[in-house]
C-alpha cells in the first residue's frame, strides 16, 4: 500500500491556483525531499499532507485512507520555528502528547502513569541527544536544541509520517550537519515515511531517497495566479535514475552525496 | 562631544535625577503656600505642611468618634475591597472570554461585534443605568469598574491568544490534543503572564471608575472622602489622600509586576540566547 497517494489534486484559494494536477505515489519508508522556487506550493503540498489544507479537487489518501482535513497524531510535524511550547521545559514538551492521550479532561497525568510517560519522554530526549537538557526551557535553548526537542516531541506519538517544513533552515551550517545525521538515524530506527520541504538543494539530495521539484510549468504573464505549480521533476535516488537526471541537477546531487 | 542620546545616567546620578523634579515641586509648593499665608493666615487652598501633618494625624491615627474607626483605614478598606472584587471578577471573565475569542473563530464571529459595541459606550454614561438596576450599594460600584475595564481587557487578551503562532496549535493537534486540551495546556499558560500585565495596565482606569462611583454615591471610601471634604475646601485632607491613593496604585502595580516575574519565569528568560 502506498504511504501517500495523490490523484489529480488541485489546491485553490479563491481564484488563485496554487497546485494543479498533482499526482504522486509514495512508498512507505521513503524520505521525500520537496524542492522548488518560492511560491511554487512546496509548503502547500506539505500542509495538504498535514491536513491543514484540503484539496479543492482530486483525491488524497494516506495509507489507503482518505485524508481528513485536520491534523492528527498519525502525522508528526516539525516546523522551521515555533514548533515547541515556550511555557514548557524540554521534558514537558516531549511528554505533552502522552498526557493529552492519557487524560482527555485535564490533559495531565499523575502517579504511575505520569512516571511511565516521563520515562518514555526521557528515553526520547536521550535518542535526540538531549539527555542533560530535560529541565531547560525553549528560551534558553539554541535553535538546534529546539529542533531536537520538536523532533522528540513528534516521535513520542509514534507517527507513521513525519513532515518537516524547512526544519534546518534557521540553523548554523555545522549544527545542520549534525541534524542531518540525527534525522537519517531516526528515519531508519522508527521506520518513518518522511516528507521534507527545503530550500537547500544539497540537503534535499543528501537526505532524500526521492526528490520532488515543484514549479509552475505554464505562466500567464497577465494573470500569473491562474496557473498552479505541479511536480516537474520526480527523481528516485538510486543509481539508475540518477544517470538520467538533467546534467545540472546530477552535478549537484553527486556533490551532495560525496 | 557625545550625543545626548548616548548619555546614560547611572548610580547616584540616576537617583538624583529622579528626585530633582519632586524636590522642585515641593519647593514651589512651600514657597507659594508661604506667600499665600503671609497675605491670609487662614488660607485653605495651599495648606502649610504643619496643617497637612495635623490633618494626617486626625484622618490616619485618630478614631472617628461617630464611626468608632480610623477614617483612612475605613476608606482604604472599602475602596480596596471594591477594587479587588471588581478586578478579580474582571480577570476571570477576561480569561474565559479572551481564550474563547482568541482560539475559536466561531466564538469570535459570535461575540466580536457586541464586545466592540460595548467597548465604545462610555462607562460613566452607563452609571445611571447601573444605579437604577443594581441600586446604590456595592454592586453598582463594582459593576461600573467591571464595565469600564472588561471590554479592553478581553480584546487585549483575545488578540494575545490569537497571536500564538499557528505552528504551535498545529503541532498540538498532531500530538493528539483536543480543542479543550489546547485551550487548557497551550493557550491558558501562555495567556496568564499577559493577563497579569493587562490587569496592571487597567489599574489606572479601574481607579478612575472607583473614585467616580464613590464620588457620586457612597458613605465610605477614598473617593467618597475627598469629594466630601471638597465642600469645606479641605485641601489639607485631599492632598494626603491623593498621595495615599497614588501610593496604593503604585504598590499594587509593583506587586503584580513582581508576581508576574516570579510566577512565569519562562516568559522572562534571564540571559536569553
């Protein structure tokens, strides 16, 4: 079964067409990088999978089930910023999902349940390399630490799909390399299907097993909003497909992989 | 020569600068008061410091034989309890409405227009209605303060909750949180520091409505007292009362600010990176 299948999907805001004729099938366990110029609907595609956006036309299904236009615990997300709750420390941020699942009315756990949840949160913090930062609040964290917390926070719900919206865009280059290592490791360990929007083409090719490039294939000079973007390149990162890449993209991907 | 905007006073100079206008004001008062008393020893408009001290002694340290209580404490207790009850209820109402208004578009559509309309009506103009409906007792005074401060407080808190980044709300939903859980665990804690700040900002307005209500119909209270003795041109009582009211207001403001810093340390990071 496909992790995600989009069939003739359009997304429109009023008379502005953002995405048109998007067809996509993604196998479970893929790491899909989404690239493209600004305004080409990368984030809209991610929001669609997230459930923050509904397709105006077409069908979108996740593991065979039609997508509900509402975010849910089967899809984790890490945004570029504001992904963690500023009023909770690292541990409280990570345990949040378990607390909501365990107590509908109070949204908090007590006693044994709480201890178990906190143990799970601590294990998750250790997995993202934040064993010693449990009590630190986001305002005292570096950007990289905040993103680690955000990842741990999402993973504790054991999502099938992890959505990353330019997750490393605001980080220093060195930290970014560490985070690439972390996300690759977690992707394998948790058996996730990952969709990552990025501006960094090298990053897209280095991490992804599949790279989607979005762009507008047609442009009406008089009404640029009337044509939407769609998937213009769909590249699987195995050797056979890599050889068929347009030379300029092949050059970048070779560089990134080395 | 350094630019004026780069001159930063520190230490003793800072204290001296702050005291200077107060000292100047007192000096001007002293001189004009002396001048007036030289012409008319019974002048009541600018009483001497000695006369003010005598009035303070009568109001703040002597038991009033008719009421069997010290007037200043009686007035302070009455005024502060009115203010406290009114601000307490206002804060609770604001918290509930502000969260709903900031978080739920449906509630925003339902109540936005009416809250805007109520906020536009001048509260003092509603005072007669309050007197008619609630009588001349405590309820109408508390009601006036509430009507005066709640609309502004609700709109402020609603805007603050609405400004919580959408990413956080989406993130919470991907963690399985319901509307209620998001309100309780995401919006409420982040609203509280701002709520205290809003109460601080509305303290001034609350005092205005309190003094107005007391001036019009009351038999005890700080506002009642100064409007009562105004009939006798008793500036020797009015001036210390005004200073006392200002002191109370400053103290309340300081306490709220201190509470905000200690209770919500996450919102006031030390040495944030």
